C-alpha cells in the first residue's frame, strides 16, 4: 500500500508475480466488512485495514463479486482504499485503487478467513512497446503546438515600459482610486511600482493592466515649449507698451523662510509658460493666481512624514524627527528647507491622499541614540509612544533629526508627482498671499 500500482487485470504472469507484489493482506471477510492487517513480510511489522462491503452480487455459478470501500493505516496517517473482489470457490481476484494508484489482487478465502496480495500490473512487452510508441508519437505532435503559440504571443507582446516611466495601473476588484477610470498613478523603478502607498508593488508588464500616465505626455509638451522658446528672437529694445497691471503687494515677512526661499513674480505677466507646468497648473490658472498676488516659491525637495507626526513637526510639538539613517545619508537632509509631504500612513482611509502641509528645516547634525534610556528620555521630543508600532527596541541604528525651523500652510498644496518613497525631487508651488500660519 505504500507504493503505486497498475490497473487491474484478470491474471498476472507467473514469472512476475513475486516481483510485482506490493504487500500482503490477512484478515476476516464477513457479510458486512473485510478487516485485518497488511504487511510487507510475514515476520515484519503489521498495520490495520478495514473495508466495508457496499454491494454484493452473484456473477456466475459459485461466483460472487463484492464492492468494498474503506481505509488503511500508512506512515502514521489514514489512506482511503476502494476494492472490487471476485470470489469463485476459494479463489479471489480483483482490482482496486488508493491514493498511490491502481493495483490488482489475487488470493484465497477459507470460511471467514481471507488472504490476498496486492500486485503491480506488469504489461506484456509487446503491448508496453506499442503504448510507448503511441505516447512518443503524441508527444512529438504536441511539441509543435507550443512553438506556434509562443510565436503568436511574441508578435502581439507589448514592449515593457522603461525605467522611471510614469504609469497608470488598474487592478481587478480594486475600486479605491480617486480617478474616474479606476487607475492608480505610479512610477516604475527596479521592476516595482511606487505610488501613493507605503510599500512598492511588483510589476508584470504582461499580466498587469497598465498604460502610460499623463506625466510622460506633459514632459514631452515641456520639451516642445523649451525648444520653441529657444528659437524665439530676442525682444526688441523698446517693447510695445502693454496694458498696465496691478502691482503685486509684498507678502508679509515670515522670517528667514521668505529671505531664503521666496521669489516673487515680476511686475508684468510671466513670458515663459514653463512656470505654470512646473507648478502643475494650467497657464490661465497660473496667470490668475499671479494677478491676485500669489508668490512663486523656488523648487524644494519633499520629505514624506506620516500622520499624525507631520502636523506635530509644523506646530512645534515635535522637535525631533526619528529616522533609522543619519541625516547625511540618502542625499542629505540637513540645513535645507523641505516640503512636508503628509502621508495617510497605514491607517489610510478611502479618499485620503498625500499632500503638502508646510515646510521644515533640520539642523546639520543629528542625534545618535545609543541606549533605550536616552531614547525614552526624548519621548516628549520625538513623540513616539513606548510600545507602539514605531517604537525603538534598542537594536539597530536610530537617529534624531533636530528641527531648526518649520512653517505650516493654511491650506494644503498638491503633493509632488511622483512623491517617492522617502522624499521627492524638487518641485515648485504657488502660495497665496497670507497662506502661511504665523
């Protein structure tokens, strides 16, 4: 019972009987069941079996056929077994099957005592040779079909997107996207998709439903505008008089933030519409904001900070940003203004997206935590509760970036596209007059 067997036959060649034996069964046969032990050798270990009689019918003179079903113990478990026995006088023959395959049986019965052997079926050589030849012929015919299918697939296969391509991906059964077409904007890096979620997702260009995003077409438009502007003739020495526009009043000073990063638009309309595209605005909307006095800030990198720690950085209640890498790693983050890109975090709800909520600047040097006592002593500064998911257990590296300055926006601005996993490339934004909190 521990190895597979061949389909049943009415007889087994005499010279192959012993070599084809799988195991022996010895027990009792009653009108309701056949039970006993099975073994490999008479002096060897034995295991129980029990088969219930499901049906019994007479098939000839002194001949009856039994249909049995049950199980036997094997390798510490239970295996199902189906068996059909034909009993003629004292001779027993038949066939059966278990999870190890089909087999045939021969044996004898005397009264209630039954002894049978399970045998592998040994096919005659001529039949085996013909069967093998037929299988080989079938296999040779089947080998041509995959090649034709592969050739057809090769003709219709899409060219995979390049590294850094901006894509719009849609997954079956997912309707959490804010877009009408249900797709998610993301960027392909290293065979994985980075988008407005915490962890990157593997990408398969053949199985995933994807297409190129608007960012690719937008970049092509920017390149076209740049080439067009480069071919324009220089302006005349005395330009034509234009309609007088309202002068932009200065924005209220907010300390070193304005002195370091604010660049106001000149007293006439901007000539280059690339500023509008850089702010992810239509040129007409950019001119409308310019006319009302919005300020154009120089490009800043964005730093991803989860909620609720992003508002704490901006209102001054969190003066240390805890990170597992030094402030000089990953391109450096010290002595530089950053957009604070507030992300929903792991508790994200439907409709929540990353957004710019302010600016932050860290000191040039960070604090290196070397003990749990030092980490617990600064809990009121880094605001990570003990025992929380982001708590430090004292193993591995942990640094504290000290906040040098921070300003919050009255109304959030659109996030960088793409925002990246840790930080984003420099982007510029327009801020309304009075849009900063004191």
